C-alpha cells in the first residue's frame, strides 16, 4: 500500500482547512488549493462546513475524494508508483513535495538530484530540468541508483526541499510563520 503510506504521512503535515492570507496557496483543504483546483468535487462539502483553521471535516465521502484526488492527480500522474518500486522513501518524499510545493517543483528536485549524482556526467548524462517526470527521468533515476545508494538519493532530494524553504523564508519573511515546513524533512 505505498500510496496510502505516503498519503497518511503527508496528511499529518497538511492538516485540514486553511485560508491564511500569507499562504500563496490561498484557501486550502488537506493541501488541495481552491485557486489551483476550483473544480475539485470536495469543495462542495468543504463550502457547506467552512471549518475553522486546520480543522478536518469528519465526512467519509470527503475523505474518499481527497484520497482519490491525490492518488490519480499526484501519485499516478507523476509516476510515483514506478519510483516507489525503485526507492520507496523517495516516492514518499516526492509525494510530500508534490502536495506541499506542486508537481513541477518535485520533478525539478528529482532531476537536479540525479544530475548532481552523476559525477559531472561521468556515470550517465545530465537530463533537462523541466519538472516533467517522464520515461527519461525514470530511466535516469535507474542509472542513478546503480551508482548511488538510495539513502544518498533521498538525502540530496531532501536537501533541495530544505533549501527551497530556506530561500523562500529568506526572500519573504512573512513565510517564517510556516517554520513547521522543516518538520517535513525528518
């Protein structure tokens, strides 16, 4: 149940409902942003309840809609099922980044990771850092793990995630209120 494991861990960090003016995501439920996914079916239920900050709505249909949304649009669409077969910890970490920062950023972190670990192209060629997780990225990840232990791959990916939080908070001090993001790195 790889998806369920990743989903369960990430939902602990995501909490419930949020509409913080300092959060660029805007109105959010369980990490699903209304501005990016206005047609998500769950908004009908959320709008009926308008919960308090970080409150989770106790509704089995809504919970199903959240899981289904993430499995189809984040786990499967970004080939995390394939990545899970190679490095389960990386698939879980990538899922968390997909939810917290968006699909493109998670893909870029992975592509940057495999590029850094190729010893300046000696082990395998660099790939384009475009954020799209396709066959080229998956094949390069396979080459990467032939030459690097999985723990190293996860560590470098996690370093990109942490660096992003630091850069964001350094550039915009209002983001320091989200210091809990760093808990996602452990």
